[in-house]
C-alpha cells in the first residue's frame, strides 16, 4: 500500500471518528433540552394550578359573603315582619276588645230604663208588702242588674251638689236656690250612667241660677 493510500485511509478513519462522536453526543443534548422543556412545562402547569386554586378560593369567599349578606337581609326582613305582625295582632285584639265592650255597653244602655222601673217600683212598695215574697223576688232581680253594671264598671250618676258638666249631665231647668251656688246641680230627675269615659246615659238635672 502506498503512503497516499494510507493517508487517505487514515483520513477517512479520522472523519469516521468525528462523525461517530457527533452522533453519540446529539441524543444527550436533545434529552437535556427535552428535560428542561418538560420541567418548564411542569412548572408552568403547577403555577397555573396554584392560580386556579387561588381564583376558586376567592370566588368561593365572594359567594359566601354574598350569602351572608342575603341571610342578614332576610333575617332583618323577617324580624321586621314579625314585629309588624305582633303589633298588628295587639292592635286587632285591642280593637276587638273595645268593639266588644262598646257593643256590651250599648246593650246595657237599652236595659237601663227597665232598671229604673224596678228601682222606682221598689222605692214605692207599701209597708204592708215589704215582706211579701213577690216583692223580695223583684228585689233580687234588681240586685242582679246592679251586679251586671258592676261587672262592666258602670257607675251611677246622681250629681246633686256637683258642678254641672255638659258631658255627663243634661240640664232641663234652672232653680233659684239659696243652698247652692250658681252652676251647681240642685236636683237629679233621672240618674245617669257612665263607664270610664263612655257615657251610657246623661243624668237629667236641674241647675242653680
């Protein structure tokens, strides 16, 4: 073999060694780049997941706060409605009670003439009949009427000696009197009846000049 041929052969061998080294080193470089890329991708994914979790937590907290505000509003509304209902019930009960009392007093007012009649009848019973059973029975009826007036807190108006009050008295005459000052009731012609501020019937009176 000539020197040139050996040189060529050595050159080819040298070239082959270089080419083989390059081929051997290439995959390591690619693996390194692939690993770096995968790590970057994993890091990015981890960051995205963390951001997503934070965003979800923030949204949940916001929804919870909204729910709390709605619950507070609903509670306040319920409390107002409950207070209004209680006040309405009290007012209705009070009005019903007053209405019942007025109706009862109006009914009693219609019975007053009969009470007067019983009273006048018993005041004029002859002495020989005062122990009569019929008279005693009539007296018991009048006592029941008196008990009814007491139960409804009805008071009798017999204002002799009191100043004339146009709200409770009805003057039907004037008297010249030395016993009473002017404007004082001198005589009660018919008793009146009153329950609290409600006048069932004014007293019929005569008043001093």
